[in-house]
C-alpha cells in the first residue's frame, strides 16, 4: 500500500505568513477558511505519521534509502589521489 508519496506546499493567498505548525489555531485571522484547511491538513498528516509509527515502530522514514548501486564505487572511475 502506498500512502505517503505526495508532497504538499500550500499557502493561504491572503495570509502568506501563516504556518500551521508554528501558529496553530490561534494564528488564524478572521476565521479564514483556507487557513483552517491548512491547519486541518497539517493535523491530519501529523496524525497519519503517528499511526504509521505506531503500526511499525522500526520504520525510519526520515532518511531516504539510497539505492545500493549509488553506494558502490565505479571501477572505471579514476582517482587523482591514489598513485599506482
């Protein structure tokens, strides 16, 4: 099952400085519906991450796994440091 493959960069057009992670509910001015949606999206994504970590506590999704071929050195690549 693929769940977290979407990157979302959302801002309110009227309140561009509003950040739901920092400002929270108290930072919404004038009951702006777009700011409220941003807060709801942020709270839902936080809850989703908590549930995924509860389901699999060993999951480490902070660092992206690198493919194994990127770790190996290419034997065709010459080095300028080593002398024969």
